[in-house]
């Protein structure tokens, strides 16, 4: 049964495509793009819908619907995860594909944006049924995939094992092609540092922003919503940097200690019990109270649309919001925070470490070589710092929020690539 890959929580009923479109329109206005150029950048250039029949253990055949949307490939082959979840549909996949276009452009890696998924609850499938599903989806979508065409990765409901099956199915008819997918097991060409990449990228961005905005780093306080792959790695890294993690929540509960949680002990507890709840060295914390914990850094690292005007934005007691999750702040709440002078490090920047190290994995596969862990970390830090500096420089020059600056940079880069390619 697959576990979550780069995301660790179920999707929320948020319109990521609509939110992304709002940011795109603002960037297009700032850049004064013609309507024809906006249409070229907004509309996906390829959408694939596939029927995925799977032979089940009881001999029956169940049918699932699969999707792959390639939003834009002007700057390179498209890149994006494959998710398995019952709520997967074309609209969600299309919105996430657009988000990947802007994310890869902002981080200046030579990819476009894509996303894929199958409408299925992976928890309901046995392991061999999940393998059959993956192989059949790969077989049906293979014409749109390839190391120089479209490169999948793990996402919600998928993991390194699912990517290994995808690699094997694709390679069975085309020869060994490790660069067709990233997020693979290291023994099959995966990159060292991939598991920690998103959390490490968040930490690097936080550290850069702390300096620029005059917020205490070592000795500062952080609260993290979500303790899966991203939140867990981030907590460990902040602990190494001597940033106090004072509050953590997951789907089953939360804990708080205003003097700082013992992060190694908390990680051990979470691995043993499956949740941070009932950690003995802290007080219990419910979701309502979490958003009101005094801290320097508030890090939503799980669900989307969790910071809203209706629920909590006026009650946040933090000096910075760092979006480790996709779209955790609604547009209205985002505006309120900007007016209050609380910087928001946008998801398009903060959580981009995963796609950066996916790029490194792809590069290593094409070169048929591997990098040491320290080299991966150093290269990731360099990329994250450069992207952050581009964003904060433009934000100050234009006097706009960091999110607007990030989208403006990304849209301009893709528009330039489209113009240079011609028609």
C-alpha cells in the first residue's frame, strides 16, 4: 500500500487552479502582457485522460480514471507528481500543473509544469493491485512521458515504490530509462537527499528571510502544522539550527511547549505511535489553539486553505508565515497579513526544494553518475538562496507582496521562453 510521497495529507476542497489564476493575472498585469500571450501561458498545451482497468484479487475488473496534464513546456520537459486519491479530477490536476510551471520557472530549473493522478483510494488496494494500477496507468500514459518530454514524481498517495514500478513498466518497452521519473529508490537511480529536500528548502528560505526581515533565528520560535515528511524533516533541521519548535500538530492531535519541544524525542514518539499526540513532554494542543500560539515562524505544512479570514487570520500571533504546504493561505487572508506587515513566504518558493532535487536526480540519471549527499545539499541551498533573493529584490523594488513578486518572475521567464521559440 502506498504511503504519501511529497505531500502528507489528503487534498482539501480548494480551487488551486483558481488561486493560481488570480496570481497569474496580477503578474500579467504588472508585466503588461498582451491577451494573446496570456492565453498562451494560461491554457495547458496537452491534457491526457486514460481509462485504467485493473484485475483485482477476487477476479473482478475495476476501472479507474487517470489524468496527466502538461501545462507548459517552453523551458524544458514538463515535470510534476502523480497522486492517487479519490478526489483527483482534471480540474485539480490542471491547477497543480500550472503551479508547477511557475515553480520550476521561479527556481530556474529547465522544466515546465505537469501533474497527474488516478481517482482511487490507495488504502483500499492490496500491494499487488496497486502495482497493477501503476503499470496500467503507465502503459496508457507512456506516449506522453519520457526523459525529454514529461517526468513524473511521487505525490499524494504515491511513493518511491510506485515510482519504481513506473520506471520498470516504462523501461520494459524502451530500455532502462531512469531519467523518466524522479523520487525513485536510491538503488534504482534516486538521489541522495530527496526525502529531506522539501523540508530543507523550507528551512533555507526561512533562514534567509529571517535575516532580511530582522527576525531572531537561533533562539526564535516556530510552530509547525503537519508532521509528515516535510514537517518532520523541517522540525529536525530547525532544531539543528537552534530554532525552538514550540508547537506541532498532525491529523490526530497536537502538542505545545513554550520552552521548546524535544524534537528528537518527538520524532521518535511519532514514529512509534504514528502521531505527535500524547507526547509526554508537552501539553496537548487542539487545532483551534494551534493558530494562536505565539511564535516567530508559523509554518503550515499540511492542508490547503487553513489560514482564512473567517477562521483565524486575525488571531495569528506570529512574525512570519512560511508556506510549506500548497495554497495554505486564502487570497483574502493573504491580503490581511500583508496589510498587517506579516511577510508570507509563498508556497511557490518555500516548498520548491523537492522539485529542485528532482532536477538534480534527473541530471544525475542523464549523466549516469551520482552525487554525494553534501553536494546535493550545497546545490539545493544555492538554488533556494538565489530564488529567494530574486523574489525579495523584486518585491521591494515594486512594493508588492513576496507572492506577487514570485509569480511575476516566473511568468516573465516563461513568457520570454515562449517568445524566443516563436510561432
